[in-house]
């Protein structure tokens, strides 16, 4: 087979571009594709395209396969793919056949771009974040200036409000956008592992350390380090983190060599840190180091005017994923959405729409397709503030009213399921 190097030709195009051979193995991958998917070239070259993109149409209506089989280009198809971080992305895809000078098919080329409009009004979407409410528009207006600075950012908000999306938007708009966006969930790892995860460790530094490990601080070099659920950090690690931020230096666990911290730090929490400060659970000096620029993302129930836009967005997303042609929700459903409390915020709304897509047969989503809305309506009366997530009575109340469903109780408390499990152990609620 004739081999053509398309990498130089496509490298600087503003759209993501990759090529495949007739076996659908990736042969080139431009820099824009790297930025949009999170995969580096070494991770994708030689692999089947479906192994990388994990698209909703890979196995049934692959436009690359169709183009190679029929010789016809495939234009402006909406495709949902999964990026390196497990997030679904909606792309517009164009595919054409690649041939040599003799007309022999060598493979295909695909270009893709993110959806650039929403409801015919670009003012309502910014860096993938959707909102027409005043508070979201205010956040949109602040983002370019915040991104241009090197200041530390602290993002506060309940679970499911989009804190990670906002952090990534700041990174993508910053001078460090060509560097990595490295994320660590401070609540998802055991305390004994978190220090090694952040700083790395030397071989033999502790039992089980059979090799050198590069930590997230080091991996984030030249980019952004996102510390999610920072409120879960234990006091001992808070001291070490403060030292690293102040000195811009750190050492691997078991190491003696100082390593420069060359990354911007963005933190996020769903906890009430003001209360944590008063209770002595969070250091005041670290709080102010992290909180140079504060963002507060309101819960969905406080920006209900954004709900129709989000519903429309998820309908477009799931139309592509499930190969359906849903146009709208029934007015009664929209009325219910506007009144519902949404303890799980945007994440819960997304799951609700996806549930409907599994069962809907026509162009309209009716209430019968929604996930047990009588139970959702019942939960509207449960209103447990974030600030009470450490109170035994509040935790017990949430567990009782949700039938000891930890996932649902965690949503009402505004904390992660892992955090709730830890609270239950601390409070001896078995």
C-alpha cells in the first residue's frame, strides 16, 4: 500500500483531523485533534478509530467505514464521542475518501469540530457552558480576564453544577492551554495514597512502592492542576499543599530533590468552606491562597431560566447517541422541570433526559417516559443545606428520607458518595 504522510498537511488546521487506512487504523492525528480529545498522537496512531473515540455510531453507522465502502463523502454528521477523560463530546463530522494517483482507495480522512452554536444564539453558550441567566452571563464575562491571569481560582458549588467544566474552560482560554489539564479528586483516594498521587514517590519509599511514580504536580508541568473536592483534604496534607503553593517547590515521597511547580492551580469544592474554617477543618491561610479568584456556581434551582436551554442541548446530544428524532418535551414536562428542586443539578437533568430517550418512541417526551416523577416530586420537600453535611442529624435525615440510598442522600447533602461514606463512618452510622 502506498504510504502518504498527511500529518504536515493537516497539522495547523483549526479543525480536528485524522486519517485511517482501509482497516480503520489511525495513521495521522493533528494537533487540534489532540487538544479536542485529550489523546496524544502516540496513544492513537496504529489503533482502530473505534477504540479511541468510542462513538455512539462506531459499530453501526460509522461514516469512515461508509465512505471507504461506497466512495462517497459523509458531510455534517452529528456524532457523540467520548474523550480521554470519559466525557461525551458532540462533534460535527465530515469524511472523505483518500486515494492515490491511480484512484486506489488508501483510507479516509475525517475532520471534526465542536458545536459552535446553541438555540441560534451564541451568547448562551461559552466554552461548552450553557446559560442565559444573569449569573451565568456574569461568569462568562469574567472568564477571559481570569484565564489570562496566573491567579489561583477556587470554584464553589453543589455537586453536578459544572465545576469541572468551568475549570477546563479557564484552562482552555489561558496561556497554558497547550499544556496538560491534570485533574485529581481529593475525595476519591484514600488519605494514605493521596500524597503519593499528588507529589509522586521514589522507588522503595514505602511498602509497595516498587517503581518510581510521577505525581500529578509533576504531570501538570506547563499546564493546569485541578484539585477537585479540595474541602476533603486532611489537615496534614493541607499544610504540605500550602508549602508547595508558597515555595513553588515540592519533593516526591521518599525523595530529597526539589522539583519546580510549573502549573496553575484551580480548586473546587461542594462544601461550605466558611463553616469549615470556623470549625477548624480547613486552614485559613490555605483558603486565601487558593481563593485569589472565587467563583460560585449557583444550583440549577436558582437559575431555572437555563433549564429550557439545557433540555434542548441534551435532546440534541441524545438524538445523536440514540439515533432518534426527538424534537421537544411536552409542556407539562417542562413545567415539572421548572418546578422541580433538582438536588443533583445539571447532572441529574441529563440523566433524566437520557432515561426518557431509552423509552420514547415519537418526537415528544411525555411524563410517562421520565424516571418515576412521583418520587422526584416527593423529594422536593427534602431541603438539607450544604452547610449541614457534617451534622449527624442532617446526615441521618437524608439517609432516612431516601431509604438509605447513599447516592441520593449524598446529592441532597451536596457531597460525593465517597464523602458520605466517610461521614457515616465518622458518625458511626452503619
